[in-house]
C-alpha cells in the first residue's frame, strides 16, 4: 500500500527554493539545473523515470542524469521539476531538523556522502563510464527510507528510535515491525518508476553480505560499491542514516578489492566534497526562505495541475475518438513487473472512459488460501481506490461465470461489493469474468448508463477480457517470482549473521575440547600440588615460608575453579524442563544474588510481573542465568549494591515472557558491549573477574530455547532483556 500511495518522492523546501524561481521563466536554460537535479534523490528518480517513458538511449548503455536532462525535451524536464512535491508544510519558523528523530536534512547529507563515496570507489574498481551511475546509485540507495518517512512519518520515527535504543540496523527493525524493509520497498519503487536496472539492484541488495553476491549477477559490483560507500559515509559520521548497528568497512573493502590506504583517501576528502554538494542544494538554509518556498510551491502545483488537467482532457478526447483502440494501449503499456491489480485498474479506467459507464470495479482473489480479495474501485470521476478485504462466507466468483465467459447481472453481488465501499445502482449493473486457463481469474463489475445492445457488448468484452486475462496470468506469475526472489534476498541478508553464529559454535566446540583436555591434564597435578603444599604448611615452622606455601595452595585452588568454570560453560548438562511460575524463578535468582554478594537485602524494584505467568524451562539453569545478570547489574555500581529495576511483559497470544533487568551504573562502551557475552572477557582490572557471567547466562538460556540481548550506554547504565518460552 505504501508503494501504491506514493506517486513520487518529496524534496526539501531548501532545494525547491533554489530551482523554482528559475523554472518560472519559460526561456530558462534547463541544462543549468542538471547539477541540482543529480544531487537530489527525488529529482533524480523522476528524471530517470521520464527517460524510460520517453525511450531515451544512453551512450554505452549506461544511464546518467546529465545525459537524460540533455536528451529530454525542455518542457518535459520543466514540468517534472515543477510538479515535484516539497516535504512537509511549513511556516516562517520551520526547520526540518528541529524536533525530529529522523531529520531530513541530515539524511540528505548521508545520501550525498554515500553518492560521493560511491563515485570515488567506482573510479577505482569499475569502468570510467560507470562513475556517474555509481553516484546516482549511492544517492538513491535509501529511497525506501524516504518513502517510509513520507508515507508514515510517526511510525517511521518510532522505528528509528527503536534502532537507536537497541543498536540495530534500521532494516532489521523495519522487518520486525512491518514484515519488510526499506531495501525491498526501494526495489519495488525502482521497478515501479523504471529506474536503471543496476541502480535498482544496488537499492535492493546494498545491505546484503558482499561476499555472498556472485560477480556473475548483473549489478552485483554496483551493490558492493554502494555497500562500501554507505559504510564509509556512516564511519565518517556525515549526516544520519537511521541505522545504529556496528559499521564494518574492512570486509566490504577487501571484497571489492580496495586497500586500507585507498579507503582512507576516499574518507579524507569526503566531507569537503559533500559540503560543496550541500551548498549547491541550499541545505545550509534554516528558515528564511520558508514563505518564498511556500509561494513557489503553490505556483508550481497550480501549473502542474493545469498541465495535468489539459493532458487528461486530451487523452479523453483521443480515447473517445479512437473508441476500441484502448486494446492496443493496454498491450503497448504491458510492462514486466506491473502488478496484476494495477493492470486491472488501468483496464477498468479505459473501459469506463470508452463506454461512458458509471462506477466500476475490478477484483481478484488473493492470499495463499484465497481468503481475501484485492479490488480496484473506480468512481464516477475516474478516481481509483485500491483495497484488500477478507472474505469468509461470500462467494467471490459468481457460479455462472466461474468457468466460462458471460455477461451477467450484478444484482446478487451486493454483499461482496459493500465490502469494497462501492456505491453502485444494481438495476443496470453487470459482471464479466477475465478468463485464464479456462477459469475466471478476476471479475469486473460496472454500472451501464449508455444504451448498448447486450449481445454486442458481450462479444466485445469477451475479446477484451480474454486479452487482459492472459496479461493478468503473466503478471501473477511474475509477482510470485518476485516474492521468491525477495525471500532469497532475505536469506542472503541473514547469511552474515549465520556465519557469525557458525563461527561462535565452532569456537564453543573448541573450548569444550580444550576444557576436557585441560581438566584431564591439569586437575590431577593441581590436586597433587595443593595436597603437598598443605602437608608442607603443617610441617613448616618458618612463618614466611608458611605464608608462601599457603599462597601456592590458594592459587592452585583458583586454577581448579577456572577449569571447572570452563567445563560447565562448554559442556553444561542437558536441561530438565518443568512448568514453573516466573515469579518463583525471580525469587530464587534474587536469593542466589544476595548470597553471592553477602547482602541481607537486594535493592530491586519489580514492575508488571504477573503471578499467572508460567514458563517451561530448567529452573536451576535459568535461575543461574538471571542471577548472573543481576550480579553484573550490582557490579556496575561503585558500591556494588544497586538499585536494580526488573520489568515484565507478555501480551496475550505471545509465546514468550519478556524480563528486562536494568541498572543505572557505569554502562558499557561499544567495544565492551560487542564482547560482553564472550567467555573470559571482562572490562574489570586483571584478577578481579573471570568474565564468565554473561557468557554462561547466554549459554544456559539458549539451552532452554530462551534468548538474551543487551543494550548499554556508557555513563547511563545497561538493560538486559531475557525472553523465556511460555508454558
């Protein structure tokens, strides 16, 4: 729905202030605007789309904005730029960066930085003619974010804030909340607007594992270039991308064949080049030109509206004169990747115009089980409204037209059409099927207002709908292929994480083998050393020697504990899962923490822990895991006494109980946070801790189908989230 509701991207008012005054002059030299156009994502996307529509042929078959502007007619470029939307209504005090979680100005700076870096990388690793295209690919790589920000700004701000708090990539948060990410949205917009294939591929795959992209894939090199350029822009902290996961430049550079020195040279000159582009776009403006931009926006909108109205009237006159020629128009407009519902909507609009019908609609079953209907309703004025509604008891395809073509009255379809919110006079309304493979793939319902002999109308419609039925079948097949491709891309995106998990699993296997060997080789000698030292202590009379012998025994005992800790981490026992109340686990963990730290009472504040919550886990293992987290929370304070906050949540129907354990201690740096669950890692002074607490907690929780995630900010505290499987 985001893609269908978004005809184009919006630009910033500062950018509009730069080009609108010039365009009001009909004699203005359009070529002078090329630099502004190719530095703005909204204008770049619009020009590429127009170049496709006008059949522009590019030198070396490498599309570029500058060549498109030079080859498109000046009136076409002028109308396109005048009609571009300006982001957000504003007043004299408007500042697009004030009070926004995702400021558009800073995001524009990130897009420019990625574009400049992509061009410099392409100059090294790609043919010379690809450099400008790489700039455009970098500029447009995050148009999916622009679309989300434009279509659902409040929800998008919340997702950016979540990514910031959880130190995640924005794509991962989008997938969690929406079921798709800005890469897929960007790819679909690129297909809708017919952006160049290599740029569309880079938009889709620029966050995929660079090593997993085969060089044989068309556009793979461009996607790798944009991947590295995005990482460099984020590393240089130019603008804001909306993602807060760690940046890894080395792997991306190594995959594409760049040395560390080359990356450093690109990064060194990046801020200056971006500043020049930002100045060209007027991004240094604050709120001064707001009223002027508003006036120019209104003027441009009026001009574009008048032009659109005139074009609409011309098309209507042509359609009336040509009559049945819209069949040829349908075939000529058949484009790969066009959704079936849009094909149907286009047909209904043309049919309504040619036959002067009243309201009409096109609908087709959808969903894996056919339990919903996708419909395009066209009102009296030709406005299209696309909707998806669930169906339960209603018959979607009338029985008379389920397996053969016929023109039938629509008076028995009122229950179904009411779901589409369609206002229609059933007295003179009819339904016809779109046949494909001997079955009705879709249905059109229309209100007939002009007197047409039914038999003649049926004959004409049978030919028309059979052609469109074949187009619908092809479109559906392409949609299914596209869905499979997107799922494959999601698998590629998760490949890097899977590799890391595999590496960690192999590391654990190595630790287990080492621990077993260490226990065998070290425990017996350590026991002998400890025993002999005890005997010598008992026989020794010299106090200095007795003290040294006691230290030897103490250190051997510590070594034995280290070996035992390593063994219990690497080879824990199999969990014995039982159904147990969550509160019982918490109480046991609190007591265990009190004993470990020698506290009479633990300063802990509970919130929303429901007594009816029960989980299916090994109580001893999970208690140990939670107690380790609480111990870490206490040790985050200089005094080692807390306080600790524990919040619970579990919505109806969810399969997990979520426990969040927070402290306001010293917090962790990003480096410490990235290694917090590694065995034997500790940021405390040597000899103070063995660094097994959080590592053991994660190990034990995984054995119980539970998870542990950590977020922390230095100087503000740490939050550990534990998800336990509900019983």
